[in-house]
């Protein structure tokens, strides 16, 4: 299409596909200016009929030129000069190079509304930058909202040199996507109500990762889906989509340094897109394609943390490997989360306190039941409230459940009797009420059971005496009635509190 020494950049097809608009510095003789000071050109689809459209201007800013929907005009940002004064403005010009019009100061790539009746762009003001729209003839300027984040160039004062990359009108013409520089958040602003501010923010927070490390350190490109429902965002290492009004990010592709190429993220079909959030990006879960189960565990832990995290010393996020998250251990092949240990030592003056959920007074999240390979769940002394979720019955591999010293209430879920691999069940020092479920007698591998210091009532189920592996039992500090199953007499005195219950032993069956 082009063969010469100068740069040719930012090609854009005309709506009818017959011509291509692009920027070129072919008119420059100095190599140093071959890219920095281009002009606007068009050519036919076969490379012939090259036209220069920006005569009379100093140079065109390096943004993609924008065709009007009918293909009649092009909008672009350029620098012009009046005497010794240089100014950066938004211009439009007919596709044949005639009727060049200056519309006003601009510091971003413009965007045509779907009906071609208006242009959106970022305009400098005295102390800030505004998102504005304007009619193609330069009349009827409307201020949509303030773009609060702008960064003056090091040699300048004022917003003229703010780095607003682009604006993009939604397909329905109701909203505008603003993409600032790599260090700030993208913003979706409504334009149907004059002065309406952002209706959704897509956070791309530079503080959560350092350049070259965090997968979200800066948006390099952004655009709308054809139906306007979602945005696609390109970062240094990932391509994601997000709902236009905000919400969880969905990974689409990841940059692989070893292959020096973009690769799709093949998330298992059984995983709901919202459930994988940012866990598919390759940082929290290093190889998400090979570890779909760990991706699910990652998303589950983030959900649990969100339910508990106000003030908690937890550090789980999609920018840190899950193996480095507080209280989390991995195991198995392929890797899965098998330990969640967030115990706060109650009487350990010589120990460094572990990070804790203490003081939250939050319910125990039922989402924990989705950690299907969990072997140990220890949330001792974290002031958790509410009932024990019946969903914990899904933890079929669980060997230890320790919820001691919280403020849990309600009945002990009989569904815990399904945890056939459970060895230790510790629920002491809570506010549990009701009777002890006889279903706990199905825990044939149970070695230690602590239900002391609750508000349990009723008899001790005879089924507990049938657990041959049971070696330690603590039921004191409740209001139990009836008699103690005779089979529990086999327990050593040091391993049981049955003598402190004030109850007789049941008569052996004849």
C-alpha cells in the first residue's frame, strides 16, 4: 500500500470500504520529524489516489482520524498556527479535502455519535478538562461532565497537555467512554441528561500493581461491544471485558512472554463467567488453563473475603499469587485450595498474632461450601456471627472443621453428618442452640468432638457412642438432659467431660 521512509500510521477504513484515512509524515524531509509531525491523508483501497487533507495546519496529533457515519467528513485533532501562536484544536474536513473547519480546543481523539449529528471530545478548561459534545458545524457546545483526572505536561501549566487518550460514543448514542492515560480509570458518562456525571466506573487502579507486574497497570485500548452492553479493555498483559455499568472483569486473552503472543483464556464451560472474575488473568492462578479448579477456588475466596473483609487483615487479590494469600495453603495435583486457616490466638502472649477477622461480627459465608477440595477449615476466635451454613456439607474432603470461640448461633446443621472424612469437629464457645443432631453419629472417622460452652439442649444422641474412632469428647457447659450413652464409658477420663455433665450413664441394652 505504501513504500517510502516515512511512517504511515493509524489507518481507518471509510464506512463504505472504498477509502482509507491515515496519518503520514511523508512530506517531512528530516528523519526526526518522520513520526512526530504527521498530516492527514486518504487513499483508495488499492493504494492509489492519495490525498492530503490537512493543508494549512502545522501537524496532526497522533490519534486515529474519525470518519463520520455517512463517510462525508473526517474529524481529527491538529495543531495550527496564527502568527507566533500555536493552538491544538478539533477539526473536520470533507473527504475530498475541502471545507476545513475548526471546532474548538481539544485534547483527545474525537468520536462521532451514531447518527452523525454530534462529536464528543475532551476539551481543556481553565483548571480542568471537560467532556463535551458539539454539532459538526461548530455550534451548540454541550458540557457533559468534568473529567477530574488530568496531568499537566512537565513543561506546561494547565490542562492543555492533559493525557486523555480517547473518547468513544456507545452504539446506542446514550453514553460516552472516556479513556485517560495509563495511570487512571476509564469512565462511562451518560449524555442523555445534560450535566449527568458518570453512571459507571471501570477501575484500572495503578496502585494495585507496578509497571510490568500488575496485569491491570493501565488501559492501552478500550472499546464498546456492538450492542453497547460491555466494554473491552486491553492492558499490558490481559484483554478483559466488563459490563458498561461496572461489575466483575472477564478474562479473554493473556500475553505470554515466552511465546511473545496473545493466547485465549479457555475457561471451563461449567464455570459461570462472573465466578472467575480476575482469577483467569494468570497472576493469582499462574496457569489458569491447567488449573480450572483453582480458578474457581480463587474466585470463591475473593467472594468470601468480600463478605468479611472490612477491617480484616486479609490480602487476597488478583494481583498476588494465591499461594501468598494469608491463611491459604494449596495441595494436590492439579493444585487446589486445601487449607483455610484464619485462627486468632486467644491466649498466646508470646506469639505474633495471626491476621484475623476479629471484630467484624459478620455471618459465616456459605460460599465456603464451594471449596470442594478443602481439608482444613479453621476460623477460631474471629467473632463470626449467624448460623453455620448447611452448604458446608459439600466439603466432602474436609478432615478438620474448627469454628471455636465465635458468636455462631442457631442449630448445628444435621448436614454436617455427611462429612464422612471428618476427623476433628470443634464448635465450642459459641451460642449454638437446639439438640445435638443424631446425624453426627455417621461420622465414622471422627476422633475429636467439642461442643462445649454453647446453649445445646436435649439428650446426647446414642449414635455418638457408635463412633468407634471417637477418642475425645467435650459437651460441658450446655443444658443437656437424659443419660449418657453407655458406649461412651470406654473413653479415658482425660479425654472426656462426661463426669462433669451431672447425668447418669444409660443402662446397657439387654
